């Protein structure tokens, strides 16, 4: 890696109905992944993960959740499939 590398930090959220166990999915309208059902999420914008997740839920699904109520449960380091971080 060089000093010019850009790292993108993405977040995704699992929202589960406590009564029936169903999980909320988002239907992607644009590429990448147009037509797929995915966990709601997006990219962080120089913010904490919980704040970014709450912002993404508000922007994408019109859900207004308190970031303090969101708990990180897992993280992974991966590439975009082409070797880029």
C-alpha cells in the first residue's frame, strides 16, 4: 500500500423483528447489485460507525434510530473483489 491508498469503511445493519424473527432487507435499485436484496447500509463519512449507520438508515429507508441503540456485532477486512481495499 502507498500513501495514496483510499480505504472505504462500509457498514451494514441487521434489524430483526423480535416477534417473528424476520430481518429487514433493502432492494437495491442501482449498481452495484441492482435488483438484489441486501442488508441496509452504506459508507462512513468521517464519522463513528453507529452514527454513520443511523445516517444511512435515515437516508435509505427513512428510519430514525438513535445511534446509541445500535451495537456493533462483527467486523471484517475485505477487498472490493479486484484487490483494492
